[in-house]
C-alpha cells in the first residue's frame, strides 16, 4: 500500500491506516455503515423494550387488578410498592404508558427509520464515500445512547419514570412528585441534540456529496424522503428543546413558564409566581410533535418505493409527483400542529385555519400512496419477503391515513379526541405502516450489509403472522374509540363498563370491554410472531444463504454497485451517474435493469 | 475515496461542506431562539394588565454590551479578511480582540445577573411589601434559608422607587439606598424572594433567553480561541482549511451577535 | 466565493467598517427612541423591531456574506424564517379567544 500524500484528491485509492483496533473500529467508529448498524441494533433493542412495556400494560387492561404472570414477581422485587403483589398500580401503568410512547417514538422508530437506514444507505445511494461530517455522526449516536440510558434509568429511581404521557403536559408533568419527569426532560435534551446533529449531517451530505451526474431528480426516492425528514427534524425539534429547558426550569428552578396564576395543587396554592401558560407547552410540543409523525412515516415510504420498483421490475410511475408531494408534505407539516389541540378552547377562526391545512396535507399523502398503487400496474411482481411487507404497507397506511380524517375535522374530533380511535389511527400508520416498511428494508438490505440472505420461509411466516395480529390488535380500537372509550385508563375502562357502573354516562358495553381481552391476546401473539424474525436475523448473519453477486436483487441504485459489505470509503474509485434511479425493463437492454452508474 | 469538498467548494452550490453544515445548524438555532421569543410574546400578551414589570434592567449597561458584541462581530470578520489577505499577524490581533470582547460581555452580564440575585422583594406579615437590597449583598436568600441559618434580622436598603409601579419606567428598582436603611426581623416576614427566574415570568424568560445566549457566547469564544491557539500549525499545514474554519466559526459568532441585536431591545427597551 | 483576491477583500474591509458604523448608529437610534417615550405601544414595538431588523439584515447580509451566497443557503434561511414567523404568529393567534389575552391592552 502506498503511503498517503498530502493532496488526497489525486489518489483515488482507499486511505491507508494502521488496521484500527476493536474500539476504534466498532465502538468509536466514524464510518457511516458501522454507525448505521449501531443505531439499528440499539433501536431494535428499544423497540423490544417499548413493546414489553405495552405487553404488560395490556395485561392490566384485559384483567384489571390481577397480578401479572411470569413478570409480576420480578416487577414487585424491582419496583416495590407500585407493583405490590405483582399487580400494576395506576401510577405504574401511567409510567409504562408514558415511556412506551417516548421509547417507541424517540428511541426506536426515529433512530431506526431515519438514523439507522439513513446512515447505512444514503451515502451509498448518492455515491459518497461517507457522511459529510463523520465525527459529528459518531457524536450523534453517542448522544442517543446517553439519552436512552437516562430514560431507562428513570424506571429505577424513587418515584419511578415519567408518568405524564409522552406529551408531558404541564402542569401535571411538573407537579408530579417524581424526579422521573426531570430524567425524562434531560433524556429528551440528549435525544433532540442527537437528532439535530444527525439532521445537519444528512442535509450536508445530500447537498454536497452527491456523485457527479447524480442530479436532484435522479436521486432515489428514499434519499428524497430522508432529505425532507432531516429538514423536519432540523427545524421542528429546537422549539421542543427550548420548551424542555423551560419545563426543566419550572420543575427545578421554580419558574412559572407554564404555571398559571392561582394554580391549586393538592388543596394548596402553588408556591410559584404564576403568570405562565400551560397552553404554551402544548404549542411548542406539537410544533415538533406533528412534523415528528412525518419523520416517522417518510423514511418508510422511501423504503417502500425502493422495494416496489425493484420487485415490479418497472420504474416508479410519477417520480416527479412523489418528489413534489414529499416536499409539500414537509412544508405543510409545519403548519398543522394545532389539530392536536382542538379541544383547548381555541376560537373557530384559528381552528378552521388548522383544519384547512390538515385537510390539504392529506392530498400529497394520497398522491404518494396512489403513485405506489399505480406503479404496480403492469409490473412483473416478485413476491419475496421485502415485497410482501412493502405491499402490505399500502393498504395499512391507507387505513391509518383515512382514519385520520375524522380527527382532522374539528367538529368530529370533539367526539374522538383522546379516545381509542386516536390510538388506533396512529398505530395503524406507525405499526403496520412504518414498521412494515422497516421490516421490508431489513430483509432488503440485509444481504448488502452481511453478504447473506435472510431465510425466505421464515420471513413469510413473520410477515403473515405480523399482518394478521397487527390488524387484530388495532382494528377493534376504532370501535372502542367511537364508543367513547378514553385513552390512558389504567383499568382498561372497567370503571365505565355497563356491568360495574350501569348508570354512568358514556357506559361502555360488554363487547367493547371484552375487546380488551382479544386485543391483548393478539398483542401477545404479535410479540411471539417476532420470534422467527429475531432468530432469522441473527442466524442468517452466519448461516444464511450466501449471495452469488453484489447485487442479489438485481437493483438499479448505487448501493448495489459496491463490494459486499462495502469497504471503508465505499467505492473503489469515484463513481459517476448517468441515468435515473429506477431504470427497470428498459427496451433494448439485455437485462431487465440498468444500474444508475452504467453509461 | 476521500470525502470531497472539505476545503474546495462544490461547483453547483458554491459551498464547502463545513459552511453548509454551519448554516444548517444556524437555521436550527433560529428556531430555538425563535421558540423562546414566541414564548416571550405569548407570556407578555397573556399577562394581566399592569403586572408586566418595566425598568428592571439597566439600559446603559445593556447598550454597552450591545456595542461590545457588535465590535466583536467586526473583529471576527476582519480576522477572516486578514487571513484571506495572508496576514497571519493581523488575524491573530483581531481574533484576540474578539475573544477579549467576548469575555468582557460575559463579565458585564455576570454583574447584571449578580445585581438581580442580590435584589429582593420582601413581604411582611402586616401585608406591606418592599423591594431593595440586603446589607452585605447575599444571593438567593429566602425565608427557609433565614430560618435554617438562624438569622434573626438583617438590614434592608429599600429601592428609591419601588418596583412594580407601572409609572416608574427606567427608574424603578435600580438605585440603592435612597431611602433609609431599615432593620427587618425574620419573624415579621411572610415571603423573601430574590429576583431570580422564579420571581416572575418576565425574569424567567429574561434569564432563559440571556442565559442561553451567554452559553452560546462562551461556546463560540472557546471555539474561536481554540482555532486561534492552533492557528500557527494549521497555517503552515493547510492555510485554506484554517481560513474556512475561521469563516465558519465567524458565522456562528455573527449569529450570536444577531440574537443579541434582537434580545436587547425586546428585553431592555420594550 | 472563497476565491476572493487580496484587493477584493480590501474593498470588503471598507464595507465591513461601514456596516460597523451603521450598526453603532442603529444602536444609538434604538436607545434614543426608547427615551422618547412614544405613547402608542404599537409604534414603539414597530420602531424597535424595524431598527433591529435592519441591523440584523446588515449583519447577515454583509458580515455573514449572505448577499453573495447562492440559492441553497438563501433558500434554507428563507424557509426557516418563514416557519419561525409561523410559529410566533399562529401560536399567539390561537390564544386570542381565551379570556386571558387582551390584544388591546398590551401593558
């Protein structure tokens, strides 16, 4: 190997180093592929933890007041009073609920969809040697880990974890006598910092490091999706960071940013200056909160596009529509946030404004979904595991999106706000929506990262079981919500059941309450259905079928033009792009695909 | 393959990587301070009529700090210009000036903060209330601390004009001792509170905004100082890269100045 | 942009010093306007923010070279400012109908 010279641009070969030690290579790596895998593995762990919290909550909902089997004793030993006799207390239920949301959104889905897939795939797909700021990339992962540890540690401190929902509404959040809320805020500050650094990295990389010939309109849609996602994170997270600092000050420094004058807490006037506004928190939270949900869905849409084109062997129909739609979604998502606040007493003019923008934003979402559906027409469809997940994404996201419409209208939201209908809506979008997209991505890019395919049979088992049980879990929740069953009730609504409290207004019927049992069983079965996936994932790394070429899916995008796994620096020599991202079945070519780099 | 455009700009964007990065970061900072400014507006507009304090901040000192920061913005850009003109000595001179001005700003700010932390509102059992300073200028005293420290009484210097009176713009609360000093017994006190962020929402948002801004000043000065300290070695090794770093840190510094340009009138004057 | 020759930068130096002067003047004007005690709150706020905006524009445009940057940076900052304005305006507008807020009586 030649020693490096000062003018690196002249020598195209891979930079010569001493072979880095284990720590440098795997723990303190600045290579985007390693960091992507680090994010991916950590995020999947948090996905599992978040699921476990919910699995325990579902027991309480199905069988309120009964001790938890298997884990009840363990909980009692670790958490003491809140799990006395193995029965989940109301406070513990709230803590699990708040942390389920926080962990799933900020520690599992966003890191997996944006940071893990983005880090691994985006530089490869644009023909870059790495991300633009590799050391910042490493720091952003480390901030994420620190934030995650803080969140997990909060379970074990006196008073327990945060209990005021993932939305941490004030004054409840600051009034609850647990330091868990403080941990939550500090953890959020680390997570927000991690996301901001990541966003800067993605945007800088996509803007500056596209290979020669990779024009904006030749970018794979996955890159466009990540680009818009990064912008949303960049601009929407800072107000939440500011709000988190203010809530922290309310909690530890006695300020009154969010304490209104005259607040009475447990019978006594709160010893604060007052003059603050609880609604201010809600505005700042949802200013992030709404773009955040687009952060959750856009990367999955990007993955679905890649997988669909590859497995229909035809270009996407309406590439430009996709691009303009995703840009429109990005822009509009920043001005719809108060549709989460219709019931806070805002006037009709302002709620009409937000209702209008909310309705308008459904249009580009529908366009994107329609583009995907239309692209199937006339395709030569290969029903492999990634394709099954990508195909299922379409109707599942469709259901999730359409059920959002009654929530977006302020008058119908009056009945549905804070009910199980909302839970069903957003879980449909994120669970059989985004997570299915992410599963598709894992099965699709696994061979590029490891050189082996995941087992196809068990992939299909995983798919069908997940699809069936996801629907069994979330479909009944629409009915529950429309019947008036509210969110965050630790007894699963038993207090309001016709059986226990017949005269109570809004009493819930037996079948609505019984749905809790079926939903819980389906949820546990859903968890069991992931076991083949987990085994498949780890087993295939060492024993999966080795791929015959670097491009086992016969795909057109640049990541398949690298060696497998891609070395440090990705491309042996600088790569040039000559055509669009989805040139499948081009007439006159011997093969049914033409890579982007082919002249 | 090496990462391109670290030093040389990319043709179509006209930018090198670090510059794109810092502008993106500054965009996020605009939203961060923007959220705090929005909070300020909301809290102020939402306050009961007559409760929003005026004249708690010293305007000549604030003006001085504004001039300090503006000057540091000029020295930072002149430092960069000097490097572009290959004048390393000039660069060092201007950049040292920047760091000194930054330190001056922080020192002045800490005096302002100290003045607030030693300023008190005391409410007596007979329902009278006064604002002023305590003999010896202790910080953060309250009733709990008095009882814990077994302090039975203290000397209090009431302000010339009592704060909270809406017709006392520009004078309230700042002059010491124009009234006679009086002795107050701890037993007579219902509430003793310093003018920290807990005292009212105006001070809460003031300390948050200026505190966050001061953190940015310190961070920026540290980065500029580090680049200055290592500039000799970098100038020899890769002068263009040094110039770019100076430019990028300068962009951050200008942003910090920009925030203050809005902070000063909003908090001190309006 | 980073290809300025020494004499171009010398011209820029003159511009920077001119901007410095303008910023100092702006500061004096802002503080002076304060001491003039306008009775109308709207006028006071408008003048203060107008002068601050001009100063901000000078810093961003000349010290930060925004005037000579191409579309990319410009576009990012315009979008940011737009969303910042949206956050401020929509948040305050949405609070209006509740009884706490009286736009007419800004203290």
